[in-house]
C-alpha cells in the first residue's frame, strides 16, 4: 500500500476507529473525545482552546482531502469515514468550561444527537459534493452542539 493512500485511510477512518463493526461514527467521536480529554488534563486550558481550534482546522482540511481521495474506492460518505465526527465533536468541546468534566459527556451526547437525527438543515449539508459534503453536516452538528452548550452555560451562570 502506498504511503499516501495509507495517510488518507488513517485520517479518514479516525486512526482506524471507522473500521469498528459497531457504530463507527460513535467510535470516531469517542476517539476524538479521548484525545481531547487527555489534552484537557495535560495542557493549560487556554492553550487547549488554541490546540482544539488547530485540530479542527487541520482535520477539516485533511478530512476533505482524504474523503475526496477515497471516494472512488469507498463510495460517497461511507460509514468508515469518521474524521467528520472527530471534527464535529471537537467543535462541541470548545464550549466545555475549565474544570467541568460533565460538559465533556454532554458535548459528546449532544453532538451524537445532532449527527444521528440531522435536524435544522444538517441533512441538507450531505448534498454537497465530495469531501466537503462529508465534513459539512458534522461541522454543523458540532456548531449546534456548541451553541446549545454555551446557552446552557449562560443559563446556569
């Protein structure tokens, strides 16, 4: 296998989590939450926000590229492409306040809700072509999750 193809498989499959025989999207989102939670405990929170933003930008670009490269072989938006779930849940996790681990679980659950049921125009994003269509619906699900979490934080005070 060529290195370039291996790179795209690793990125698109969320470091292999997309090959899970059960709920690959959930597996991909869970891998992203685990990565983020480790970072949550090992780097200062203000740096974590910057690192998370960089992960979102880098994995969005790499996800679009990798999904485009693999589409001819794997098909349009196959279940083993989960980099989009990783990016979406990282967007939701930007709303987690420092020191509150319950919000991590809430961010994960909210994101999965929006990703699975696809309300409020999320499903329409899937109509976009190629890797952009693969990524766009989960980015929007992540944005909705982020906004809802920030609203909860505001209401709670």
